[in-house]
């Protein structure tokens, strides 16, 4: 399209990014000017198709580019089918979602994918069609409009590393069309795939070993990093980047405010490397950030980077050349459950030092549980200094959190257990991992009260951190593990379904009754949300530091912002502890509203305190 036909708004946005976008694109795609022209035509077509209501939202957010930062957002993650059956059902549950204090709603994968071969929706067969049983794209847009009318922001996954083997591109590749085989990684024989295997780790060594699969229809080998039915896309092909970006913008034009880039570190492949975190990945993400600035500047990019801390932070980019707006605080989540098992906060303190040292402009999503397993990607170099070795320590964590360690009330299950490597990941709901399930089944009221206290304390830790706290649907009422997946032939081999059960609406009905576990947790979380929204000290702009508590069982976090100082202390011990803070100023306990001495803070097992001082 002739640039003179562009609207002034689009032209202005494009011109701001033009030099860098052109340079990066031509470097990546070998100065293919024709491909770049097709790419920019696609961008304008997506802009022209964007509904006027969403363009208005873009302009509002452009005027306040930090709209998602601060301390006002609370998220919830849910599966549409498990939560409410359909997208229309989710619309009908928006009152409940708001009652939970949620204004950031993450819908798990809902695009069309083949039953039994989708990895929970992560093998997409059509990026422009909702799974029929859940509704339609029109239903998705209607839900987004309903959410926007209530001030709720909608997040959706974008599975960009691969497609389903049932995708139209894959079908045409299977039929022998070279142009579509070139959108994937096809090889005549096993020589090159075997060379890749020398340096590329396996994602699922027990359930899906290897990184390649034989395609009998094409009589070729195809790259399948995750599962055999998920074919890796070749982003070295400019047609792949163009069409996948077009798919992303199509979702944005249906009202998606936050796009979760799934498995983003994997999207560029090169022989002789690990095919993880390659420089070209950052080039692609940076270009996607600019694409959103041009077409839909009200949209955020959330990167799913399940890596060690040194690999995660680079996906923010730099302040001058930003990449993702948001990233998951994944290592903190895993370290938190390590701390629950060990009762020792030293590794968590070390992890917090790394997070607190990052620029305040970097925004994390903080969470206790997600749809996936808990992988033990901990700092084993630091743990070695504490006398812990990786393999036996992982075994201890898994034994403790599955309830096989003496005295443990945690009830989880292993995922992807690899006896050869003596390694496994972990699944379970927050309530069951906190001990609520086991204590309830044992009829032990004292243990149950302690488990509820621990569950609430873990949520308080999440709400203390800068960034956006995200609840897993059901955690707000203490929903336990769902063992029914064992009876489903399509799910029983995947223990992640342990914590993906249907929403227990009968349990949710108890949320106003403080005599119940659901009521106690719900009221505690509501109280924390209200306090967090009320007090500026929880703002992303706050100074944050670690407190010396005098105990390796008690973590202390300090925050300061605009005349408010918060001391947050968390007891991970199974016994009562004293946090020796030695503070002499006057503090108020935010939870009780009463004055509280901050010199020596006594905490029951698994409990916490938020102490606030206001400078006049």
C-alpha cells in the first residue's frame, strides 16, 4: 500500500519506530525489502480493522503509558471450560470475579486445538477460531467489551513457537508443499536432527523424548521440541513472522489487552546451540513490541520465560529498547515452595536480593501457582554453599511436597518423573500443598488452622512484592486437588490436571462464611487486596530492601514510598518465631488496625505481619 494512504495517526506511530524496525527486520531477513513491504502492509491492514472502541482505549493508555503499573491491579488465571463452561459463562461470572477483587483476567488457551493432542490448548490448529465448545471469536470480543466496561483487562495466550500438526500450514506441509514445509523444520533424514540433539536439551524427556518426529506422509523428519503433535515454526522465514504477527494482531483486535507470549525463549533455532535464548529471539520480541506500539499501543506483551533469573531479566530489554512489558517471577515462585518445605529463608532472601536489584521499571507477575508444574530451577550454586546438592535436594522437595516426608501435610503429585536423572517436577493446588487437604481429611482442626494460616501468609508474600499479583482460580476459596483426572483416559498421564479441576462453585458459595476454610481465606485475601490498593507503599515505584530479622526462618521485606514505610515479616518455621527488627518508630499492624511494637515481632508458625509507619 502507498504510505500516502495511511492515516496521520498510523503514520505518526510508524515513523517513531521506522528506523529501528526497518534496520532490525532487514538484518534478520537479509535485506528482503519486498518481504518488509508486505509486512508493513499487513500492519496497516490490522490497524484499519481495529474497532474504534479499542482505538479509543489505545489513545487513553498512550496518554498514561504506565497504566498497568502502580498497585491497583490484581489478576486471576482460569480455564474457561473449568471455570464457567463457555465464554458466555465467564461473562455471567464477572460479578464473582469482581467480588474477588480481580481486574486482570487471564483466560488460558481457548483457540481451536485437537482433543487429546493439544497439551492443554497449546497445540493450536486455528489461531482465528475459538474452540467450538467454548464459543466464537464474537463471544470473545463480547467478553472483552463486558470486561472493559467494568475496568477488567483481558489476557490471552499466544502460542508462537509451534502449531498443531492439524493446522492448515502443517496439513499442506504434510502433503508435500515446499512453501509450507519451509514454515517448519523439515529434513530428508536424521543426520541434521541428530546433530541438533547433541546440543538441544529435552523439554519432556519421559513423556515426549527427543526434539524431532518422523512424518510418514511427507517421508521427512520434522522438529517437535515439545510434543510430536506440536510442530516448531521457522521464524527465519519472513512469511512465518508476518503471518504469526498478523494472528497476534487479530487477537488484539478482539479486545485482548495482554498477550502472553508462550515459550518465547525457544522461537529461534540454530544448529550447534541449545536453541534457547538466542539473540534473534530478542530481535523478534523487540520488533513485536514496536508492532504493538504502531497498531495497538494499549496492548501489553507478557513473556513466559521459565528460566533461571539471569535468563529472565533480558526479556525486559533495555529502558531505551524495551521488549516485554511484563514477565513472570518464576524463580521466586519455585523458591517460595522450596522455603515452605525447608523452613529456611536464606535462598528466598538471596532470590529477593536479585529481584530488588533490578530497575523499578521492570514489572513482574507474581504468583503462587500456575497452570503448569513447579520446576525446581533453583540457584544450586547458592544452595551448595548451604551444604545442599542438587539431586538429593530435589528429591527432598518432592518427597516433602507430595507428603512422603515424615510430618509433611503437603499433598502434591510428581510430574515428568525421570528415574534416570532422579528428577521430577511437582503439581498441586495451593491449598493442598499448604496442608489444607490433608488436615481436613484427618479431621485435625489445629493442623487445619495452621494450614489456612500458611496459605494466607503465602498470598501475603505475593501481595507484598512490586508488580501484579495473580490468583489461580479456586485458590481464593482454598480449592483442593482434583483426583478425578486419574479416571480420564485423555488426562490421566498428565498430573498437571491435578490442579486444573473444575471450579467448585459450592465451595465458592461458602466464601462469605468465616466459619469455613473458604470464608477465612476469601476474607483474608480480600483484606490484603484492599490494603494493597489503599496504601501507596505498595506502589511499583517504592524502594524495596531486605530486613535483618535475626532468624533464618523469618523473611523480612521493607518498602518505602512517599512517606510510608512497610515492614513485612513472614515466618516459614513450624514453630513460633520472633523477628528481631529493632525498630523504634510507631507502627500499625495493617491486618488488625492496632498499634504494634516493631522492635521484636512475635509470629505464630506460618504467619506474617504487615507493619506500617507514616512519616508526618
